[in-house]
C-alpha cells in the first residue's frame, strides 16, 4: 500500500543518514536526496462514511466503534491520538464550546511537538465521548488485552467495510479526508496547522488532496478573472 511504502522508504533514509553520521559509510551516495512523494490516498466520501457508521453498530463493538469513527471523521486527528484520550482531556469552556485536549497521558506520547493542541468537537460528539467508560489503561479507546490497539480497530473497520461492500480504506484516511475538506473550505494555513497538529510543509505535501476537478475549477476561476481584468 502507498502508506506502507512511504514508511519503509522513510525508515531506509533514516538508517542511511545514521550510518553516514556514524562513519559506517565513508562516502555519501551520489544519487539525489530522497524525497517522500505525496500520498495518493483518496478521501472518504460522505456516502461511504454514512454506510460504515450505520454498519458499525452491528459489530462486536457497538458502542465504542461508532463513536471512534465519528471522532476521526469530525476531527481528523491521528488514530493514535484518539486511542490515548482519557476522560480528563474532555473539556467544555464557559461558552459551551467543546474541546479535546491532546496532551501526554501515561504511556501515550504524541507524535510531534505540533501535536499538543485543543481540538474542537460538536456538543453531540462530546456527550457520546463523556458517556464512554475508561478502559484499564485509563483511555476511552484503548485495548489493553491486545498487542496493538491500532490493529484491533483497523481489523474491525476492514470487517465492517467488507460486510457492506464499501471500497477499502484505513483509519488514517479519515485524517486525509478532514484535511482536504478544511483546505477546500478556505481555512487559513495557520489555523489549519493548529487544528491538525502538523507543520505547513507536511500539510501541503501530504494531506492536501487535489483532484483533477480542483485543478479545472482553479483554471476556470483564473480565466474568469483574466477576462474581468481585460
């Protein structure tokens, strides 16, 4: 899969740089420096999301699974960030606005320094999150009895998708979808960065999905402006 290949290439590049710094390799390779290509993960459509959300209630996780899907769809946070949310990170301010405070918690560590942020959520989703019981590890979506929480939820997503005939996608596709929707709505980049928790370069190169329709719309808009100026 594209994301797996990207991760493998990033790991190879990191090991190569470490070997160079440790003087295991006396001469650097003459090839151009490697760059991770933009991801070609397609955003999840509203129709796909609605079908999967409706089918999630029929799985062996009828309570937490639908709420997790809603959370990833609405916020676009990383799956690992969602898995580490405890009750005391749910917050409602004096004006009734709901936020999830993404902070370090126990053994859960955030990916980058940009990841420490407050993520706005709807009051309805906040109510459903508040009703969930904390697990043995103190989180809402943790699965202490398995090796990796991500594999547990990914397996249930794939089973649900297969049962209703929806085109396959991963938990991480929700983040790409939210990023694309934010960009298309014209959210300023400095606000976007705070909401999604990554650098501007990562946002523009990896998460801003662009379709041929977007390119054509931009072409027509620029053409119309040229005509008006003339």
